[in-house]
C-alpha cells in the first residue's frame, strides 16, 4: 500500500525532503534491534510505501513537488540527487515563476485553476506507479500563499478525483508572533477548506517545535532546517511500519489507525458561551490517542494511564479511543522511542486565538481587498469563521 506525497510551497518542499531523508535513513539503519530477516522486511515495507525504484537501483521518492517559483524546487531536487542515496523523479515537479506574495486567494483562485490540469496529471503519473494506492500525504503551511491557498485547492481536487483514498494533510501552524501580516486570514481559510476535503490533519506548531530545539536539543542558533528535521523525525517515527508478529511488517489502511472525527452526543449538549473558551482545562479531553513504541523493552511498557476514562469524553470508552502499536524494530539510531498522536482539545486555545485575530482584522476590513480582487468574497470569510467556531465549540464540549 503506497502513499503519494505532495509537497507544496517552500515549507512543504523543505519539510518533504527531510521526511524522505529520515525515512530512508531509518529503513537502512543496520542496528534495528531485530533479526536480519525482520530488518529486511521492514526495509521492503518502507520502500513500497514511500519509494519506487529505477533500473540503477536508486530509490525514487513517490512525490510531486509544487511551488510558484523554481528556486526551492531546484534546491530540493539537487539536495536529494547529491545525497546519492535516493532522489526525486525527473517529472515529479511543477513550477511557475509568477506569483502574488503570501496571498491565499491567488493560490486558491488563480494559480490553482490555471495549473490544475498540469498538477493533477503529475499526481496521476505517481499514482500509476503504485501497485496499490493507500492515499495522499500533503505537506504544506497554513500561513503563506502557495502552501495554503494552492494546498487547499489541490486537496479539494484529490477529494473529487480520489474519493476512496485517504487524504492526510500535515500543516505547519505559524508562530504566534507573526510571520506575514495576513497569516490569520490565510490560516482560517486554509483550515476551513481542509476541514471539508481532508480526512485527517496532522498539525505542528512552529512555537512548540522551536522550544524542542531550544530546550531539549540545546540548539543556540535555531534554523528552519533544525525545525524541519525535528518534524521529519516525528513524522517518520509515526509513518514507519509496525511488526505484525507473523513474520511481516504492516500498515493499516488509515496510517494512524485512529478516529479523527468530532462526534458530539446526539442530545444534551450544553449551551456554549464565550466564557467556556476562557475556562482552564484540567487536562485535554481526547477523542482518540495512539501511542507508538519502538525498540527495546516495548512489550513491557506500562500504558495503563492512557486507559483512564477521565481522559476521554463521556460518550467514548477508552477501549474505542485508545490504540497502541509496538515493534522491537528501533527507529533510526535510537534504542527506544515513543510517539503520541492525539486528537484532543489541545488546539482549542491557539485556534480560538487565530480566529479572534482574523475576526478583528475582518471587522475593520483590513486587507480584504487583497482577497476580493482574486475572487474570495466577504461571504467566504464569514463561512470560514462560522465553520471554525463550530469546531471550537465541539471540542470545548468534549469536556462536559
């Protein structure tokens, strides 16, 4: 079961390179703390999932690279080729020199429709190389122009053309201090559109990853590559296969095996006022948690705390909300590693903050003309606000 990765914009292409490099390095790590046979099976599973192979034996990433300018794509292709270990395919990129800065509307309403056929043809070529397609992994930012506007457009097209295949978007949450003046507009438009067309959103906050680099890794001058390598490590440890116990490694149809949807109870929801958003949560009530353990002593790990009903909303039993995957095959050079993927209330506050900032700008009509001139109307903003406020309310209600 193969995954086709779509790398969008500068952020998506730079992270995508680090992800493939981490996957390749891990699968070829000789010290996997497992038998040679198991290690070979692990390698084969990873290769089938993320790489195809040319005649000369060099693995080719199952990826399509998209950006409005060729510079980042050319750098990404060159870095992969010069590694001598793996590379991108010759026809797996698309670039367009003209652009309109960080305007979400240009990526979604202009660049997307104008180059829809070219982009979707490249994706189809990658799909045709797969013996069995599991789905798409779309890497993008949500604050910039290409990665957010075009990313939302491409994801919508994938939903239309490949409705039975999983669409998973990995999106980068912008720094709270701000990267571009209209990042909150871009963010609400991206999230609302992906909510309608994506099957799962994997979210990483730049601020949180920055703290990992500073406090856990003691990096003094933190670069975007440092941040991207941390993201790639986290994604790689989640996406690599787990051992089935029957002589082979496997993935599930849903690579994360957890339930992503917010399903409130049929009746009895409390009325949610603005004050509910400001109350302090004792902990993050969850819809689903997945723990992935790799390496030494994984089968003796104590995970009883994750089965506590208090962690989950009242209409979910832990048996339905908690999953654990274990494999003695270590990840990369680490003797032990653990990853937690959680669908919880964790993003309520940052999401409410972005919606609030965007609404304050919208109320004063700031920068709206930059969007309306490319076909995004005020009603589109209002629809996005309404949808995301419903999402915030649904997640807040998990704790009741």
